[in-house]
């Protein structure tokens, strides 16, 4: 996961109130390594199920299920073109989380 990282300031006018249930559902969706690979792949451009199936080495129904989970929590958007559905990142701010995860990996601390 290599992305250009910078600290993002909170939105102007934000009340500071967060919907932690919604946040938990997003983290739950991201708690699967295959879904993280999918999110990382779509940061580089939109992808169809066939592309992601090849990338992950999983069957198409499994990849479709992962995509549904990510779409249902608002991480991905989908667009049908003919017989194919293309997926793209709906919330680019998610890249900040990936940068944060990179920081955890790079600092060398072991959670165990």
C-alpha cells in the first residue's frame, strides 16, 4: 500500500459527533485481508469483478460477496456497463487510513 500521505485536518464546521456504529461497520468490512486488497486495487483505478478475481485468485462469487460488503458500507461505488460492473473508491479519504496502516508497519513495533 503505497500512497501519498499527509495529515488531513477535520472538516470545517464539524460538530465532533461521530456515528461509531457506522464506523464499526466500516472497520468490520475492512477486517478481511482480501477486502483490503480490493480497496487497494481500486485506489489505482476502477476494476471489474474479473480483474479482482484474477488478482485475488478467488472464485467470482467470493469476490462478488466481498464487493457487496464494501459497497454496502459505502466504501465502493459500482457502475454497470453492458454485462460488467465496475467498482471504484467512493471515499478517497480512506487512503488516509491506508497511510496510517503503513505507519504501523514501518515503525517496526510488534503487537505480540
